[in-house]
C-alpha cells in the first residue's frame, strides 16, 4: 500500500515539474512575462471632435499603475489582459472668467470690467472671440466698442479605474514589439466635468497602440498612443463628451508563475 502511495506521489510531482519546465521554456522563448506590473505617466494636451466628443481644449495629466496577465503566447502574437488604476489623474477645462468692454468716443476711452464669481467651464474657446462694434452716437460722435472675454483654465482631480483592458503584442520573440490595445473604465472627479450640469462620474473607453522594448525577459519600457473618449452616458443634465489623444510612457516589471509544492502525506492511498 505504501509503495502505491509512493508511486502516485512521484508521478504527481513529475507531472507538476514537467508543466513548470514547459512554462519556464515558454517564458524564456518569448519576451512576454506571465504576470507583470507597470507604472505609466500620461498626458493629453488638448481635445477635439474625433468620435463622439464635442468639448474642445481639454487637457489631462496623470500617473497610472497596471497589472497585466498573459493569456497566450505564440510565434506571431501574445494576448494579454490588464487592469489599471489612475490615482493621480487631473482634467483641465477652459473657462470664462469675466468680460472687459472698452468704449472709445472721440478718442477718449473707458474700460468696464465684470468678473465672474467663479470660473465657468466652456465648450470651446473659439466660441468666445473678441468683438468690435463702431458707429455714430445720436450727438454725431464716432465711437468704437470692443468686447473682450477673459478666459482661463481650471484643473480638477479626477482619479479613475480601468478594469477591462486587452492588448496584443506582435512577434513576442523579439525584444522590440509593437502592440495594439483597447480599454474600458470610469473616472470619478471632485466636481462635474467637463462643464457644469454634466456629471462627476464619467465612463471611458480607449484604443491605441505603441512599442515596447524589453531589456530582458522581465523588464521593459513602453511608449503608447491612446485615443480616449469620456462621457457620462446621459446620467448628467448634459453630456457633451470629450475625445482626447494621450501619450503614455511606462516601465514594466514581469514575474513568473507561482511555485507549487506537493505534500505526499496529503495523498490518500487505498
């Protein structure tokens, strides 16, 4: 009976060791770690109408952390799942801060200013150009009136989570790889963005690609372009949406599968 138990235990240990060796061989063959963590800095300098977004001139800057799990790896491509947190993400909106009117009559000018009690986020700064009117008063004096909008910018703390992200790396046997990626997540801000009466909760999805250079089988640098759409899906009073183009630079550190041990005393022999 003990002999049968010993044979069973040795067989199980050999099977586990064989799978571990196969996994190790795959890890050494491809630059595609089974598990990895990464840190990214990301920046978007402006926004425009690319897919669905209407609000312009929005900026983003932030720091993100990601966990990535390899789904499969072959000669031509490697598939990965990842999840991200964006604890430091700041969104910026152009604002209307006030107005200034300059009235000139017969060469004499007067300036009238009105400041808004708070910065008012606007859809597009191009909708607020300076305007000039000229004419003649009832007394026959010529005049010129110039309307100038005082524009500014506000920044809002807007951390986010991206629970769904998938990527495909091409030619994983090479140190330098190109990849494509798509993500879905959400952003929770400290106030409504990108305008008043929108929402502090916004959904995001993105797609893009980049290049990843592996120093070795575990460590790599990544440069990525990402197009992100953000909107509140009509849970706010208005839903203008924002389309942004991001540049992301990151460093990734990989680690392998967990080690398994076999306790022969736990094997039931009959």
